């Protein structure tokens, strides 16, 4: 990603797959096959054997969901022992695991550095979608979104993004990867953060998720939602070819400037042109335009008619989202009658316009309600923490040891 297109969001980099400290094991989750093979070579495996072993590890990690090398019985016992000494296959921790009365499940995930983000599983009768986060916090400050009240803390790494899928699969007991009847059948990159401001990590994670020898979720069952990072939309389509959703929410620039401030940089006209140019776009593969219904703000019949005009020529459907309240929210949800009237205008113009049924409101898991307590820390804070850890890890002087004895 070009640095010119991305705000300064690297002050606190995501944890890499390298050891966190000392001789801590190397995390295999989030690595490509080639990277796993290279790690095995570095650990002493012959190059030719490492490639085969990497494929075997891929099968155990992503098809069977194994975390313990001792269970990987297609590998020689001595190799399993060596792997356990050098590597690990981890998961995010779950600080909270909440279940809604409607079956929606939300995890507050804690990563190795203590930062947190949320992921949500939304079950249907015979399938289900996992809403995945791409960042801790968000840089976009969308006014209707609870995550937008947080500052961006950092990007999530590929391991942390894939880890959300792995943890959900663990909890749903969907290992080995089932071919049919999955309750984790779809991925929506609609959690905390703007995926296109963390594109490289998101892309790497999604390629792992799509790999047909592992988790094997088809690109047709993956949707990436963006608030409108226009220069990255074409790259997303060209490199990932996943479904695209646009967090639109207004039909006039003056209103969208307030609701979705990135609009000041990439206004509606530019955004819709990028949508019209999206690779692979057709009537069979439409862009979803997400539109949160805010009382007295963007919900008039005139707004609906303008939305129809704006979408002319773009294969599209409109997903109407009743506003989900959160503490301190500055908006109210439009009435049911208003939403129905809006939907009817859009539908009669030839665009599918379903009204999304709110899910997980009682556990703050509905669209726009996600948030964690992570906060952006200054460089001075980080330096003090590092110095404290180094001091705690340093051996005591001989005199101090004697006094302690």
C-alpha cells in the first residue's frame, strides 16, 4: 500500500510472527506456506523436506484446527517434539464471550500485547456469518458508529485476523473444516476498523481463509466493507475479488461529510465512480450499499429518490440498517414506517432493498455497536512499559540477592 494513501497508523505496529521476547516460540498462524517452509529451514529442516512439512502443517492447522503438535500424527514424533520447542499455533484469548437472546455471539478478543477487539458470529438456521475486525479502534470517526468514538490504536496482524476465524471455529466445534452445513459459512469484514487502511494484512489473512486446502471459505462468501477509501477499492477487487460493501449512509456530501468524515477526502462522486469500475461487477455480482437509517437526518423520501439516482448504472443492492443505539449516541433510529417507505421507493426503482434485522443488540453486538477499552498510548508510555519489563527481567545484583536472602 502506498504510504501516501494511508494515514499515520503505524505508531503501534501489530505484533509480528517473530518471538515476542527472548526465545519465545514463533507463531505459525498467519504465515503463508512459503513462510512456514522458510521457518522450518531456519529451524534445521532440509529445504526439500520443509516444503512438504509446510503442507502437512497447513492441513493440521487450517483444516483440522490443531494447536498441539503432538496430535499431528502424520509428522514424525521427533519432528513434532522439535516443532513444539520452536513454534506455536495460537489463538486470541477471549476476555468475554457473550451470547444474545437471538443466538448472536460476541467475543472480546485479547491479543498478545493486551490490546482488544471484538468479533461477532451471527447464526441463521443452516449457516452463519462471522463479523471480523481489522483494527483495534478506528481512524475514521464515523458519527453513528460506537467504534468511531475510539482512536485508532493499531492494525491487526494477519495472525490476529485469521485468529478470529479460528477461535470462532473452535467455539462452534467446526473442525475438521466441514464441506456442507457450516455455521461459519460467511466472513464479513465489518468489525472494528477500516479494512482498506490495513489492506496488506487483511489480504494475507483472507487468502489463508479462502485456501481450499484449509478453512476453505469461498471468495463469494466473503464481503469486505469500506467507508470509502477510494484509491484502494480497485486494488481490493483486483487482488482479492471478494464482494464489496460500501458504508454510504447519505446521498449528499454535506451530510456525509458529518456522518462519514472520510467523505471530505473522497466525496460521493469519486466513491461511486470507483464502485462502477470495481473489477468483476455484474448483475450477478452486485455491490452492497449500506445505509443506516437515522431519524430526520437521511431518511426522507427525497433521500430515497436521490439514492436511486446516484446508483443508476451500478449493479447494486441497498442494505437498510436500523440505527443501533449505544451510550451517548447523537442519533435516533428512524421509525418503522419511515424505513418501510424508504425501502419501497428504492425497491420500486429496481434495487433490492432489504431492511436488516438487528441482531445482538442486548449484548452490544449489532452493527455500529462494537468497541473495546483499548486506548492509544503515547510513545513515552510505551517506552516506560518497555523499561519496566526490562528492569523486571534483569538479574538482581549480587549484593541485592544477598540482602534478599
